[in-house]
């Protein structure tokens, strides 16, 4: 038992001797844990020390606590400095133990404020971009939208909102934003469908077909998605796949006139091929 106490005191002393280095290398929360350990070991085993050793520990504790007092985050949550009086080890330990919790609470509060401010700034920038779009100031609007995309690269609802606004005004850049949207959410059948429509219009038929196939895979009974896929096959002169899709549409919705007309056109094209 005596040997164990001596070993613990040795460890505590080493921590205190390296205090200046430790507080630079470790988060303040980790440093405080080591300091609590050192105070507790001293509290339990200081009677094993000679007066000279106890005086050394007092000096080391004063230095170690002063380093805590100088930390800006600690100053914010604990304006009154930590002071060590011999015999009051438990009092110091209790104060030290409260610091990490207060730091965490303050950090969370700051994060919440920062998140709120970021959301406000995001909404303002998006509104500004949409306002520019309404006035046909597309270059300025795109600058705003691209900045938002870079600022919030993982924000799926934002990217969907931006891509659909561009899609509504038939701006070619909606392709870029729709591609980002479906990358963020590969289950978004609606955006895959929109992406396929735009790619078809710019005659990127293979890419359009892949986008439409994904929308149909996600929503197999959606006749709009199926019809857009059939139209892309037709534009790409792929008559047989187009006929299969149109027949499936008419099984689901026999009264769908555009599908009826398209099937007649495809059947005629196949006879003439």
C-alpha cells in the first residue's frame, strides 16, 4: 500500500511539473482531469511526504491552477480565480470538476447562436437570389446560389430548393444543382425526374435515360416518370424500349391520351424501320 501511494504521488508530481507543456498539448478539459487526479492523490497521501515535499507540491499546485485561471474559456465561465489553500484540496477538486460542464454548456450555447445566425444568413442570401431571378438578373442570382452551395455543401433541402427554382425558370444551370441534389439524396425520385427532363432537352439522351430510370425505379407506378422516360427513348430513336414503357403506362392509365398518341407514333416508326 505504501508503495502504491508513493507511485501515485510520483505520477501526480510529474503531471504538475509538466503542467505548462500539458496545457498546450491537451484540451483544457483533459488538463483539468490530470489536475483533479493530482489534487486527489495529494489529499489522500500527503501525510507520506516530508515538509519540503509538501511545500513543493503547494508551489506546483499554485502554478498549475494559475494556468487554468489564464485560459480564456475558463475566464468566461469562472471569473473568480482558482486559489489553493493547504488543507482545502477537496474544495479545489469540486471547483475544478464543475469547469468542464460549464465549458460544454457555453460551447453548446455558442454553437446554437452560430447555427441560428448561419440559418438567417442562408435564408437572406436565398431570398436575395430568388429576387434577382424574378428580375431576370441570372448572373447575380447564380453567384448567390453558388456561394450558398459552397457554404452549405451537405444541405439537401437547400440544394433542392435552389435546383427547382432554376428548373422552373428553365435555366440550364439547374442541371448542376439537380445533380448535387440527387447526390445528397439518391432517393429523391422527383429530382431525378426533373434532371432527366433537362438532360433530354439538351440532347444528353443516355444521361437523361439513366436519370429517368432511377426515378422510375424509386416510383414504379408514377405514369409521369414513365412517360418522360418513354419520350426520351423516342427522342433517342429507341423504339422498342419506348413501346414497352408506353404499353406499361396504358396498362396503368388506359385513358392517358399523350401515351396513346405516342404509342401510335412509335408503332408507325417501327413499321417504317
